[in-house]
C-alpha cells in the first residue's frame, strides 16, 4: 500500500509537492488542506485528491499517513505539532521554523509521537553536493581552508507584494538569508561542518514595504578552523546562479546551482573522470536566481523518496529535524551579529533577542533607518 500524503498549505510550493509525490515510488497524494478553502479546492481539482477545509478533518483521515507542510515559514509549527500528535509523519518546508524554540517544539512533538520528521532541502539530493561531500569525507581537500556560499539573487517588488507574509519578521522570519539563501547555508554547514563564530552586516536597500534584509554579508569561522563567507541578496539585478565554493590545502571544488564547475585536486582518482563527464553534460538553468517558481521538483521527489524509505525501513531520513534546525541557528546568529556589530559564537544557548523582530511588519524598520 502506498503511503498517503496530505499537503498542508496549498500555495506556490504545494504544486511542487504534488508533482514530487507523483514521482515518488510508494507515495500517493490523498488529501490537502489550506486555511483559504479555495486554495485547497484548486489543488484538489488539479490533482484529484480530497480537499479539506479544516485541519482536524485532514488529520482524522486514515488515508493520510504523512503530511507535507508548505504554509508560510512562521506558521509551520502549529500544523506540524498537530500532525505529529495525530500520529502522522511530517515533512516541513525550509526553514523548519523561524525561531529555535519553534523548531524544538516540532522536533519534540515528532519524537514523542514516534513519527518521522524531515526538513526539506532538495539541494542536498543533487549529485554535485553529494560528490563534494564524498571527496571531503575521503580527505581529498586536505585541510579545509575556505567555504563560501554566494547567493546573488533578484526578487521583484511584486514578489514581496504577492503575499502579506513575505518580507515580514513574523512569518518570513527574515529576508534573503532566512527565505532564499538558507538552502546554501544548509549545504555549506553540511559540507564544511559546524560554524563556531559569525560576524555580519545586513541591509534593506532595494525593496519597499518589507521589514527584513535584502542584502546580508557574513564572515564565518567553522569549528574545524576554516574560514568562509555567506553573501545573500534578493537585490542584485538580474540575479545570478548561486555558488558554493569549497577549498582546502590539496583540493578545490565549486558548484554553480546544481552543477560542479571546478574540480581540482592535487591527487587524481579514477572517479574524477566521471565528475568531468557530469561537468560536460552541464545544463545551465536559471534556478531560483530571478524566479522563485523556476526550481523544478526533482530534488523534492528524491527527498520524498528518502522519507518513504525511512518510514518503510524504520530508519532516520537523511535530513531530520535537528539537521533542519542547523541552518536556522546559523542565520539567527548572523542576524544577532549584524544587529550588534559584534561576533556571535555558536551553538546558541537559546533564541537571540532581535530588536528588528520586535519592530514589526513593513515600514517601521525603514522608518528607523
Ligand atoms: N524548497 C523550496 O525550494 C521552497 C520554495 C518556495 C517556498 N518554500 C517554502 O514553502 C513555504 C510556503 O511558501 P510559498 O511560496 O508556497 O507560499 P504561498 O504564500 O504561495 O503559499 C502558502 C499557502 O499557505 C496557506 N496558509 C497560510 N497559513 C496557513 C495555515 N495556518 N494553515 C494552512 N494553510 C495556510 C496560504 O493560504 C497559502 O495558500 C515557505 O515556508 C517557504 O519558505 C520552499
């Protein structure tokens, strides 16, 4: 019997969830729910699943064994906790939540209920990141020296105006970092290891009616001593492909979007030829550089397959709750460092208090500049 999926939050990303579920072996889209009934009805009509207009009704449906959560980022916790309590497995869109306290409540509820929890980071399932990870684990980079994540993207004013939650501290939880660059922050810490200290600056430069940053620059020191930078923006026209750059004393690799574009090691191995062939087959796409809907669903499908496998085998998924929490912690540390102008050490003992978060939605922060 396939695992019945219930989609909670039927907006932009839910369309990708529906396509990914269709491409996942052992999965079936059974039902959906949105707090706006017409949104649930639209997804149900497009996919043939059952639409619910109350969360409790979806959670009471025995045909649903797992939910995917695509509500605004600061509204992930309530449906995730309710689903866990109803005994459903839970897949939550990135970021897991927008504070550590809210992430921890989701993690605790899923642990208590004994259900699988996974945070969506599709980039981890692409060959390029996995190839670099394998080379790091094999010691091919020698001593890791520098790890950079560069996300020079562009979002129109219309994008921010398209949803009341976008660009707010309360529901987006942050700007270019928390919403867009978090995929790269996750990849960077997965590859380079934990971050020990950050220093940062953020600014809101090219958008109106939002409270969050559209430019963020951070320098990092990793726990292994290596240094790095994160550059994140939605204010760089026309938007360029995102890059991850990993350097060490005996090797370097650079990823652009989903492709490896540099692969240079002091000691060659047989596997290098396969990587070079992949590089030659490179298909440049725009990724999400300028258009949030230009992302493809294959990464989601691979991650859903991983979760289905974990449920069937009784193991953990590749990206569980604590893994999803890691990037949120780094981003909150960056916000604190930017606000205070001082270095912030990790791990954080608890959620940092952020003045910007208390200011509120929209114009307040701009007025304060
Ligand atoms: N993995 C990715 O590449 C990716 C890409 C885009 C968005 N996302 C994430 O997906 C989430 C949603 O983003 P989006 O662009 O689809 O937003 P969206 O505004 O298009 O859709 C959100 C939907 O949730 C509904 N909703 C709001 N509150 C709800 C609640 N309490 N219960 C049920 N439904 C509720 C809204 O009515 C809307 O239909 C965000 O967390 C975002 O970070 C991930």
